[in-house]
C-alpha cells in the first residue's frame, strides 16, 4: 500500500511525462519519463525512478551521484498522462552539478528558510546561532524579533531601501525561529492567508479609540 495509490496514470498513451519541482523554492528541476514499473517503484520507495529512453532500462535518479530525489508529493494532470512530483533533492539535480537542468535563478523563500532552521535545530550544532536562540527559549527569541522589527521601522523612517531590505531579512529569519519555537509551520500561516484572500470588502473602517475599559 502507498499513499499515492489513488493516482492512476494512463499508460495506454505511452510513457508518462514527469516534471520534478523543488518542494520549497518551487524551481522546476528536470523533465523525465516513467513507464508503469518506474511509477510503481517511485510510489514504493518514495524516491524518483525513471525509464531511460536512451539506455532502454529503469533508472533510479541519482544512482551514480547519490543525488536522489526524495518524493514529498505527487500530482497527476487532468488527462492522467503527465505527473508533477514535488521533491527534496539530496544534491544537484543536473549532471552539470547545478540545482536545475533549466537555467533558472536559484530561488530562496520562506519555505527554504523554514527548512534551514529545522535542519539547524535537529543538528544540535553548538556554534549555530539558531540553536543558541532555541536553547535560550521564547523570551529571548521574541526579544530579538522585536529588536529586528524596530530596525525595520528605523530603516523605513530613514527612507533607506537597502537598510529596509537587510533588516527585513533579519526580521524574517527571527520570525522563522519564533515560528519553529511555537510549532507553527509556514504552511499554517499560508492557510490563514488563503482564507483571508477569499474575503473581499472586509474593511470595517478605522478602529475607534478606547475611552473606557
């Protein structure tokens, strides 16, 4: 049994076109092909297998480099003849030793920041600033977050674009550590944003001053 058993590709049309996409930065990494056996192996191992047209055999991506592509999720298209796989690559995907087979810029977003913080946390490196903050606890992390927020305000008051960008990067990092400390995922925040995005004309006017408690 596999959690992907509900996916039923249509192999009557031939090989299945497969797109690999990085699960955090969303960069497209490569395009390959699967026959039914490669698909079943991918489901079983949760590591990407292809059918190599040039070698005419099954091919475990990363079998020589050990840069395996670990499956995070899979999605069939509407015609069931193409597959999108979200992966966590163990190293560069391309034979050129680049992240992607496409010449796209290396991306780094909130999901990547979250994963970096998680890796630092489980690594227990004594020299890690992330571990230092987590060991000190919520009060220390919240204090640093507040300090960085104030630095962003100062940059904005100075109309200094570079300072605002730099201090915002620090702010987001400390927010990421605070979220990890509280057991809140970026996905949890994204879910709230999606729910709020559905609402329109939700402005209720300026908040009234509190005169009595």
